[in-house]
C-alpha cells in the first residue's frame, strides 16, 4: 500500500523474490475481527449503538497503514475493484460485518486458486444481494417469471471472460477483421438458470421461509450474511442449461443446484480468456496501466500453468506480475499508472509513519471530490468500479497515443482541487474525526514531524528527506526539487518570536508540494 523505510531495507536485504515470498507467507490480518472488536467497544461506550459501515472503512485504513501482510492487503484492494460489492448500495451497506468478512474472503482466496475464489465470490451473500441472485427463482410459465440475469451477465463480463475473445497476449482475436463476442443473450439465459435456488444458509435450509427470509420460526444463523449461500432444490431450475458451448442436461429426478454450479464455474474458470482478461487487470492495478502484449502473455501463461500443471494459482500469478522485467524496467512516458486517491493517502500515511490516537483509524467516508479524496474504500458507485480498466481520457496526450488511464476517469477539475485542499489540511491538522484525549482535541490520525522539523532550517536538506520518504520509486526531477526548495526557502524563519511556527510551515510546504506533484501522483 506504499513503502516505508523499513520496507525498502527489507527488500534490499531479501531481494525482490525473497520479499515477495515472505509477504505471500505472512498470515492474513482480519477485517471482521477488527469490526467485531470495534463493535464491542462502541456498545460499551454508548449502550444501544453499534458499529457500522464507517468501521469497515476504519479497518481498511488500519490494515493498509499498519498491516504486516502488505502484499496480501494490496491484492485485496486490487480484487475488490474487479469483484465489486459496494456499501453505497443500501442492501450491502446495512451489513457492514459481512463486508468486513468479504474483505477477509478476498484475502484468503485471493492468494489461492482462482476457481475457488470465483466460487466464494459467487456464493457470498453480499454478492448475492448486490447482483440480485440471492433468492433468484426458476422460471414460472404461469406468472411469466424468468430467472434474474444480473449476476449471470456480470460473472462473464466482469469476473471471468470479458466481452470479446482474446489472444494469449490480451489482444482481441479477430475473425474476418472483427472481434468475436464471448457470449450472447442465450448464454446469459442459460447460465442464469444455474444461479437459481441460492439463498441464505439457515438452520432448516430446505424450508421455504429459509429461502425467502433466512430464518424459520424466528431462528436464523447469526453468520448468514457471510456464510456461503446454499442451494434450495425447490427453487432451482431443472431445465437444460446451455452456455459457452457447455450443456447441463435437464434434471428430471433429483434437482441438484450444486452440480449445476460446479459445471458452470469449471467452464468459466477454464475459459482461455480468463488468464489474459483478469491477469491484465491485475497488472493494471498493481503495476502499470498499459502493459505490453508480452507482459500480458507471460502472466497468462503462468495463469494457465504455474509450472506444476496447476491453472489459476494466484500466488504464482502475483509473482509473475511483480517479478516480470517490465515491472522494474526503466520508466518511459507510457509506463506506470496514476495513483488513485486511496493509494495516494495510504502511501503518505505509511511513508510518514502516521499513527491513530485512538487506535481505530477513524478516517470515515471520503466520497466528496470537492472536499475529500473523491473515493472511499468499498463504496464504488457501481459494479463497474470507480473507473473502467480500458478508460481513455478524451482530449489528453495519452488518448492521442491510445493509452488507457483508468484512474483519470475520477480525476477532474473538482477532484484535483479537492485533493490539494484535503492534503493541505491532512498535513497540517491530521486526518479523520476529532478526538479529545487528555484535554487535547485533534484529528485522529497524526504524523510526528520531529525528524523533519530538525532539518527545517535547511530547505534543501528538508526537501531531500521528504523526497526520500515519499518518492522512493524514482529520483525526482531536478526541476521539481529546485521549485520546492525555493518555495520552502521563501518561508522566512525569524531569529526571534514565531520561529517554531515558521519551521513547521516549512515542513508542511515541503510535504504538501511533494504530495500534489505529478512525480508523487504517478507511480512509475
């Protein structure tokens, strides 16, 4: 989520592969455990109150800034933008404990096998309520009801194979000069039948009330919002199911939702599009917006075979992405990616060793682009994420070259100004809700500026320290350094009087001007 000085030292000590392997072996931190602990504390402090969606956001920031399993949490964030659920949707937002459990599921399955991840995503109740296949029923000719096709469409379009057939290097496969669609309306209808009959886990699972209400006789499973959905045969479509060249015969005897699901997920997971389609998006989220065809091809080959004949080994895929030569090649004018706002702030807080006064990391909602980040973890505006992976920003130099710049979809005049103002306040006052501790009221997340203040009389030394913390990925341009040194040096430090205020303002200026520079906002 952003390097610290100790992280950099560790990479130097272990080497790239050694660091990646160490990170992949680290145990996962638990968002649900944090949420439950926070809930208990809130109930104790204010009887009748409970933890909510803000506490999921708090857990995200705590793990992002202080978690030891940095690579796992970075993968969680990448996968959360591919397999999207959003607390902006009321049906999801009113189940915050389950959203915390969703993050844990991505952390566990996201470094396992993709086929297992796809099943966990498909059967998670929060995906079920978000894309409306929880309580999805078989067709009824008398009423005209047909199965809900929402998840059937998105599991293909977004989570597995995409819209057009791909070559191994991610380019569109052409027939007669035109792309070939991966699926059509008949495929959607066919696979929609697979996703009928799935609903809450329940003490009396086959009961109709369990299917519709998640309870029977007033009794429900307390963890039903995140335990995998179960199949209810009486609501599952027994009809023939044909999709993507696969046919599941009609079930004329025992109706078996699980059998249908296994065939469908095996078909999707084994489709040749999955490696280049999902692999390319993981490269975009982790490394660069415009990976070369060779980079995508190399990752897709590891996806198809981890070297031991295993398909979809996500640990092997992550290694292939991060250790690929293109990931560490000298920067060019088409490499790298714009850091989205959440990752900018995470990098800042980690680099500057920020700490939470309460230990709860009370950041809260940061949706507003004019006064905040314009992006909040787990609050995507739609299933299509905050931005599309193929977004090309119109009227830009990158567009003229046909380059994708996904994060630019949420970058505009309002968000650019809002980011500067938000970071100005974050640097000088801290981040998050205010607390009063030992008679002092201040924002929850604070940075200790002792080391920077010690250098503040020397503008050049101060700026170099700030650059060293915030821009470790590449040397800053000489022009940027000179500009910031001049701006910091222009803040006069009096020999008497308000010396401390002037020194502090120098520190704030050096940090803020670095945070808003292109060199910081673009990951290279």
